[in-house]
C-alpha cells in the first residue's frame, strides 16, 4: 500500500506591521461610516508581504487583512480611487494588479499584463481608468468598466517611478464654446510619467504617443515626482538631494490637444534646489490643502518644505536687497520695483523654503498626509523599514524667528505587534501555548492561539532562547556572552549572568529539566544547575525565593561551538563545532563517544530523534545529513536547499508514527519536510520573502513556527488532507514545465517586439498558466464541437428522411462523454459556457494562443450564437479581437468570405434588435427623469451640504434648515 502523509499548510502570519516593499495610504474615515468604529486618528492601509493590512492607528491593532488565496507575490504599491474611496488597486511583485473593495475585503477583478513588479498605480479623475507602471519599463492603461487592458505605452528605458493623469483645462471663453461637446471628451487626456532613466514624459492618450520628453535630473536617476493639487506644477527628485521644479502650462496643454503636431512646450523648467539630506529623494508629496511639501529619502527623517506666497516672496526679496545695500554702504532708497514681481523669473529657492525636519524612529519607506486636529497643525503618517507605523503632528505656521524651531511630536505609533530587527531565535513553551521570539533588543511573548503579543521585554542581542520548566521564565543567550533570565508574569529581568567570554550560539535544557547547557564561541560548553535561593528583601528581614543558575561543569572543545543538543534519554550531548564536525559526548562523564565527519562547511543546527537513535545535522554546505547514534554512520545525505540551512528539527513525539520526520529551514526562503525512514522529501513549504532565521516545532507535532528576514512569523499547521509522494513530484514537474513554457513565450514575444521599428503603443497581453489552460479548453471545445455538429447534422438529416419515408427514426448517436456529463448539453452551449467563465482580459490572452486553422470553427460557432441571440456583446468582442489579430491572413484568404458574410448578416439582425431594446429603455429613463425633475422629491441624504455651511465671515450664516417632509 502506498504510504500517505498529512499535509502542512500555512495557518496564520503575524509579527509584521508593514513591509519594506510597499507604500502606505491614510484613510480619514469618511462620514458615511458608523460613528462607533470611527476614531480620530483614522486608519492606514499598508502592504505586509503578500497581504494588505488595515491598521487602526489609535488602538494599534488590525481592522482587516486582505489576503488573496492564489497570490504568492509581495505587495509593491497601493493606490486609492478618489472617485470611489472604497476601491483600491494593489500591485504585486509578479506583475499582477488586483482591484479590491475595502468594505468587503474582496477582489473585484484582476489584471495581469506586466512581466515584473508593479511600481506605480494611479486612477484617473473619473475612476474608470487605471494606469500602471512597472520595472519592465512599460505603462499600461486599464479599463475598469470593461475589465480589460486598453494599450501598453513603451518609451522609458528603466523602472517607472511616477504616474499622474493630466487634463487640458479650458479658459473661460473656451468653456462656453466647448460646452456642447464637453460630454463627448474624456477628462484626463494626458499622462505624466517619470522613470529611473532620468526622463520625464507627457503622453497623449487619445493618440497613444509621447508628445514631450525632458531630462528630469542631471546627476542620475529620477526617483520620484510630486504633482501639485492644482496640477499646474510638479517637482522631480533625483540623487544627492537634488530637486527640480517644473511649471505645467495648462493653456498650452489645451491648445496641443486641439492642434495635432503642435510644437508648443507644456513643461517648463523653473530651476533646481537641494534638500538638507544628501541621499536620493524617494518621495515628494504635496499637501492637498496647505502650501506644504513632504520629502524623504532612505534616512531617518522627513523634511517638510513650505511654498511661499507672492507677498512673502516680495518681503523676502526686499529684506535681502536692503541688507545687501547696507553691506555695501549705499543709501537705502524706498523703491517699489518688487511690486512688479515676475514669478516666472523668481529664484526657485525663494519659493520653496524649509519648514521642519521630522526625526523618525527608523529609516523612512513611505509617507502620506493625514488630517490634522486643527487648521493650525498638520499630521503625517510614516511607514519605516524597521517594521513600524508612526503618526507625527507639527505646527503648520511659519516660525517667527530663527532661534525658534517648529514644534512637532510623535502622537501615535504602531510598534508593539512586531520586532524592529530580524528575529534570531524562537522557542515554544512545554504546553505549546506561548511562543518566545527574540531579536536585537527585544523579547516578545506571543499567544499561539490568538497570535497576539502578550509581553514585550528589552534584552540584549539575542542568539538563542528557551523556556525553563513551568513556562514562567525565559532564558536568553546573547552575543555579548551573557545569560538573561526574564519573568513573563511580572515582565521583569530577574538576573543577568556573565556566562561566556564570547557569543552564546546554542542553549538547551536537559530532559529532566534540572540542567541547562550553553555553547559559546569561546570554545566551551557550560552546564548550569537550576536552583532556587532565598534572597533577602532590602529594608526587611523577610526573604523571597529567586531562581538562579549555578555553574557546575565546563566542557572544553577545540573550536567554536555553533549548536548542541541533549538526547531525549539524557545519555548523550551532541556538539557541533566550527571545524565542520559533530562530537557526541556522554552526559555524565563528558567523555567522547562519537565523532561525525562528512560536512564540508560548519554545521549550523542539529537535532536528535525522540528515540535517541537518529541525529540530523544541517550545514552551510546546503546539505542535511542523517546519522545513526549507535555507530555514527551517515544514513543519508540530502542536497536539501540552495543556500545555507540555518535550522533543522525532528518532530518531538511519535504519536502518528512520524517521530523520524524532520523539518529544515534555509536562507533560500523555504522550509522542507522529510521522511527520515524512506529518505524522501514529503513537502516543500514556501511563503517567506526573506531568509528563514529560526524555526520551532510544537511538542505534539501539530504545527511549526518559522521567523524570517521579512519580519514575519508564520505558523504552519498539520491538516487532515493526505498527500502522496508521487503526486507531489508530478506537481513539481508540472510547475517547472509551465514556468519554462511561460518563459519561452515571453522571450518569443520580446523578440517579436524588438524586430524593426520601435512601437510606442502595443496590446497589453501576457500569457500565464490560467490562459494556457483556458486556451486548451477552448481549442478542445472547438475540435469536439465541430465533430458533434457534423454528427448531429447527419442525425437530423436521417431523422428527416425517416419521417418522409414513414419509417422508424434512427436512435440518437453516441456523443462525446463530456457533453453527456453536462446534462447532454449542445456543443455551442458548452463552448459558450467556457467563454463566459473567463475574465475579459484572460479571454483575449487565451484567444491569442489559438491557431489560424481553428478560426473557421470559431466563426461557425459565433454565427450560431448570433442566430440564437445569445450574448451578443461577447460575440462582438471575440469577433473583433480575432479579426484584428488575423487580419492579414483573413484578407488574403477567399475561403472565409462566405462565413464572414453569413456572420455579418446574422449579427446585424441581432444588433438591430439590441439597439431597439436599448433605445426603448433610454426613452423610458428620460421620461422618468423628467417626471422626477418636475416633482423634485426631497430626501434626507440629499441635503447634507445645505444643512452645514461654512461661515464666510464672523457674522456669516453657519446653519440653514430645509424642509425634509
């Protein structure tokens, strides 16, 4: 009988607040939300590896987690629609874009057109189009209504760093002239883009070409662009703190939109200025209401700059002229030449001046403006690279003197649910209810059931940790060579013991729970006895018990100790040293029992099975070796990972016969599950986006906990689903084949596009595993459908002849089983159901893989759909796409003329019927509209803006009441 295993799957992820790959979006909590859930600080949307987390800044906990079950890529960018605040577009590292509904935390639809990570997303003003930029240097325009890609813009030579829609703003005279045609033109006709190739481009979306290109930065890449709220200017950011201001001529933009081939420039350079930080500037954000700009690089600071008004600029220039003349000793004359100030010739350093520098708790990854508590203050949300969110508040007023700095403070932060640095060690309590994770400077205790942080304690640079018997005390081994004992209940440091002269790399508790052993880089392993002593309370005669560690024995080795482990029976102590060997000592006499040779690089971790018969070791040579503890022979060598294997461990008990199964965790971001009896890999667990530093296995073998460089802690639980080794190998081969096939398709497409003259606009098509499967289904349905059509046509003809002759009708023919399994459905219905199930974008990509020889069969079925009036819009979409793809072959072939003419006549009749229905419905809607306009019904929700009116002066009217009866 084939042996089966129980599958491990990811059950939960915690410990991460925000990732270093994504931006943050602040939500002001719109008025239509319930007041019970609304807080003054609002909430923030951030990317956390493959998920999007919604944080309540005031409470410091998550409100929602957006998780896509089919996603394995990191979130790279988040964008919010200004038209519909509940709609978010999220870009991922694999090039996919998912549009989410924030209220229900569900995916509305998915776009897949980029070959690499999506770096920029922006909605247009109407909210029906989405522009995306990627590391593959391409820009794609997406139609959110039709759920398809419109076109791909190619012109940049490096990663896209910013995207913004622009619209041609008409003057007052032009508005009256074009009022009649205003409804026929699109709002945002232009797109402003920057890239790491140091270029800034303006694209005309109506003609799909680049109309203007400028060099944005002189000293390297262009990393960011900030567009003013009025869209009349922008700032580009480059290396060494360089910033360049640009003026956008909206009048010229409107003239260019009307006159094709116009050479008038829209972007005009206004000059260069530098911020205080000398690092590259990665973000520029204009305040939506105030004349302020936020800038930041990769340092621990956010710079706020103020935009001066014309009056302030005049005053500043007057003061400078006065000081200059006084310095030269000339007579100061009153002149008003600054009253005729030309803003276009004013130095840009007079327009943008520093306001305040916010010092943050970590390197800044992303910022977003938040609503201030009053008009005199401003707030900004900062996401840092050390896994925390911060909300800063600062004064919006200008400082009156040079001696007084603008006040700011950190009002809120979200830092408790995660570590600031990489987690180096994990330990589970004996009852598996608590998890201890330690990093540089922090020890956290977690509840494994709820994944909530119970305690946060300050510690040294932790390298190893374990729970002491009773699960009330945690002991840490640090890089400084000291042992730190923490009491979980009181959240206090009980004792600090200077145990070693170098880093303590390993720590283990004896099976009887009475002895602790530590292994260090000072070439010694020390044994410590757990002892409770009576300590006097200062100022009293009373004594209280206190746990301490008493040094009893020392084991000297020839090299640094990297790992050690007691055998479950307590007889042996296995020690891994820097000389690539593992030595097994008797616990009682500390005499050498075995030496395990075989690894080429140092052993980083080891473990002993529940029956003390097997030893598993993992090394920096990427291998895992299985040894027998009776003779020290190597049973098996696994070339397990593609990088150093940092942790390995057996399942502690043999409850389900899996006592010789073990896990290994590596720097290649994967965890693997092995059978130590059959020497087979059972399962490969993928999910981390960084090196897996630590691993802990529960005492009952029900779950495994891992911690990685991505700051996340993941829990992998055992399920009831059975897996078989042969099926797992087949799945791996299929994935490898699909990846190879998709790579070859992408390379072929790239070769086709590079031949000949470069084209600025192309179709946004990308093949994936889903489109390949869908194409195979369509091709199979067409082949079987034509056979079934011929079979049923012959049967119908035989039936007709039998009726004419008065003989018995023939029996129904034997159709294909796939039709019988679907309730004896017709071939046309089967094909139509396949086409209808595909998303619009996947449908076009799947049809692109069909050969020209299958086009006649597809046209035959399209004619049947048109004749039966079944989903005419889908028929028109498929027909239009196929005619566009195979235009040259169709024009050069006369054989398809008859099918096309037949399809044309059938479609015309069907579309005429649809046109009449739509006309009738529109006429009815117009009638209803006129009736509603005449009656003018009043609803409570329609008069919110009329009830609360802002006062225009001191004696202005603040409220007005309307009759809602």
